[in-house]
């Protein structure tokens, strides 16, 4: 169990070392995926998959925000 936790911590630390733009969504996804993977017995794989899914969701959210026209503020 300690080796799985250690591997997950190392994976998250390696992902945190990336630049800010690349890590957007990755750290949160890795934490959630690592926890879910730990429960299933595959912590490191869960963290890696969570990172990928988190980045995908963050990129999708950014694209949606860019496509929306700027709305004027009401005064």
C-alpha cells in the first residue's frame, strides 16, 4: 500500500513540475483519479488517467469560454 501511495505522490509531483498552462486541470484530475485508482488497486494509473481527463475538461471549458461573445455588464 505504501508503494502505491508513494507512486501516486511521485506522479502528482511530476505533473506539478510542468508549466502552469500544461498543468491546468491536471493536478485536480490526478488527485481524484489517484484516489479512485487507489480504491481500485491501481493508484498510479488512476492518477495518470485523471490527469488526462482533467486536462481535457479544462481545455473544453476554455474553448467554450472563447466561443462565447463578451457580454456587456449591466449598470
